[in-house]
């Protein structure tokens, strides 16, 4: 087993997740099986209850694990399926150690950070690193470990010590560290002193970086590279520049052009590993498709405007998987995505009197967009704006996609304005509402919040007589699909018959037939709501069909996309079109 540790210095948010994902992708293109682990030095056991405006989105895994958003990057780049144990937090590891102590596993010893906590971190990493993560069932050859935060922070000290010990435990040829640093541009000069200090901090913690990835605004100058190599005591080819590029999907190409993969192969002695030829060929094919899709956007000029109406738009990372899924769809439709962010509360009539400029600007964006997307969220704030938005999309024949809360507000809007239930609302917003269109799921714990929602990958069964569905056709008219869920509330089953009689089709339900999963309007360009979160399963090479259909409808090419993709379980052989292959 080979381990690649990715750490960061100088400042947070330098892009460790993208560099870790890009490293894994490059190793996978060489035919290796690659897994990933994210270490987060916060006390929360998971990201389930963290405010998206502070931490970004909560990413949900197949097994229902609520994890850091970087696990989404790993899955999107590597095309793998990770589990809750692939995200280690300080809270999770302390909880594990304390439970062992309470059971008496330490035989009366004084339990300390070193060696007990650090040993548990290493044991956890070594155990999870060997878990198969793709359909091949292979034990991974390499595990990418991303250490969250900034080296030198007090919170990450136990993990730095654990990684230092792991390096000695597995041997130098099986452990490589990439340290991501920031090279600021002052005037026209690239400054190297912050990187020098960051490398010094890492070494003081017992680690010795093998590769230094320098984040910078502009391409790293040769003089800067040589200065960093000299002052940080590494070779010239052990310093790579990661400057701003049009798309994060071009970062692996940027690294590969600097010989990054060959350097890693040499340092980890990967050339000595035996890799089956079929996996080498799969890796080459994957790289060809990735390269074509990533670079094709530089040659696309037709723009499609999508307005995202959400509650947490002040921090775009709150909807990271949604924006990535839209990007994947746009690449496969050969269009440029123009994503417009609208705070849902700005669409409400009360806001017109508070700030008329924001109100009219928000409605101008909605009324001129090619497509309208309402993503998930919690709480009442801004939901009336979402209801108004759903009404606009329905009555103006504008392509609409509602996800989780987006489906629920669409049902509320339909109940009010089509079924005449003027007081229809959600029990989440008003527990005493007279006409609850959305209700609390009976099996959900009302006293404990963390990890109690309906989580993880679950089936959706298409109902009989729905072969007309545009949504279902993209899935090849299958009988069932599997998607990831995260919700506490559902459509009131007592109202389903009335809503369907008024024209709202519930084309997909759960395996019991009692929980509504997908709504669609028959005579609409694209009006779809899903209770699940299709963004979590969207990949660069295999985009989410929910997003693909929505974006294609907004772009005016739904028929073409449906004809191309209908019935294809594996879309990868269709992803690179002839005009891209020559790039």
C-alpha cells in the first residue's frame, strides 16, 4: 500500500482538495486503484449539523455518511464510491478512543494523545485505505490522505504526529507528502518567503515534504521555482506550479504537463508494481475522455443561463455538488454555463419594500433565465420566494428542477394555485398549518438531530404508465434507479390522489409506494422535482441524468441528448464527441 499525504500551509483554502483529487486521478490513469481519506481537525463527529454558510455543503455518501465536501471532489474525479469512514474528524477519533477506554480495551493504562490517539489514527487510516472503492473489487494500490486545515494549527497537531509516525511505520518508499503552499504576487514579484516558512513548520512537526505544489495567480516563473527548490531542499522537478486556470478540471492536465505523475512514480517506486494491462488501458481511456471534456470548454461559445434560487447563496460552496453537476451537464451538452445566484428571500414581496433594487434584480434574473433550479435546504426563511419561483417556471413553461426542498415547494405551489388549497404549507415551516402538503416522516427521531434523517442511497421505482416521462426516458425507461437521499420531510401521502387528479404526476415512488420521489408535469418543456439529491452521484465522465435533462431542456437540445443517451447504462463511451477528439 502506498500513501500520499496532502497538507497545506500559509493560508487555508489554497485548493488542497482539488490537488489531492487531481493527484488521485493521475495515478488512476496509470492503471492504479486509488482511494482517498479526508482528515478534518474539528470536533464534530461529521458535517451533518454544520452551517453550510460557514463550512460549505454537507456531502452525503452511499452508506448515509454525512461528510466534508472534499469527499465529493474525490468521488467526482476518481469515479469511486467512498464511505463514512473515509472522513476522519477529531470528534470521531476521540469518540472512538473514549469508547475503547470505557470498555477497558486499554487495560488500565493512562490514555494519552501519544501513543493511544495517534496509534488509533494510523490504524484507522491503514484499515480504511484497503477497502475496495469501485466495481472491480480490487484492494486500492494508493490512498490519498488530505489533512484539512493548515499545518501549525493546534487542532491538527495530533494528526501531523500520527502521519509522521505512519511514514516511519510503512517505510519511506511507501509514503509521499505533497505540501500545498501559496505564492503571493506583490506587484509583479512572486514572493517565496511564505512557502519557505510553511515548509519549515511542516518539518518541525516531523514531516518532510517530497513535492511542493505552489498555488499562484499567474504561472510560476522558473526563477521562483528554482528559489523554492533551493531554499526548501528539494529537486527542481519536486516543485510544481498550480496557477489559476479556466476550470478546475484542467488542474490534472496542468500537473501532468509538468511531469508530476512521473515524479510521483519515481518517489513511490510505482514503476516496480505489476499492473494488469486491462487496467492500464482503462486508465488511458479515462484520461483521453477527461482531457477532451476539460479542454472542450475553451472552444464552446453558446451560453445557457441557469438561475440557482437558494437560501445560502452568499457562500457558493454551500451548493458545490449542484454547481459541479451543472458543469458536467454543460460539458456534455457542449454549452457554456452561465450560473446566476439568487437569494430566495429577495423574491418575496416583503423584500420589495425593504430593498426594491434587490427585489427587481432577483426577479429580472429569474424571468430572463433559460432554466430555474431550486436546490435543497432547511427552515422557513426564503421559502415563499422559492414557491413564487416554482410558479413562474410552471406557468411560463421555463425548464425547472427542484431538489429535495425544491420538490417540496413545487408541491406546495401546485396545491395552492392549481388544487385550490390556498393554505397549503409544510409542517417544517408551520407545525399548525391547516393543509399540510409536506409532513414530517413518521420514522424520524424528533429529539435527536445528528444523523437521524433519511440518508444514503435508496431506490426509486418508476410507476406504471409513465413511459411518456422525459425524465424516465433519460434513464432508458428503467423500472428503478438508485440515488442518495437526505431529508426529514416528505409529500403528504393523503394528498397524492388529489394532486395527481389535478395533473401533477408522481412518476417515481419508494419501494413501498407510499413515499413520493419524483414529480413531473406532462405538457411542460421540463418541470421535474426529485426528493433525492442527484448532484451527489454526478461525475465528470458520467453526469447526473437529472441535471443533464434539465440543462439540455434549458439549452434547447433535450431531444438530441435523449436520443443519444437513452438506454445507455454506461455513458462513458459517448462522452467525447468527434470534434473534441482532435483537441
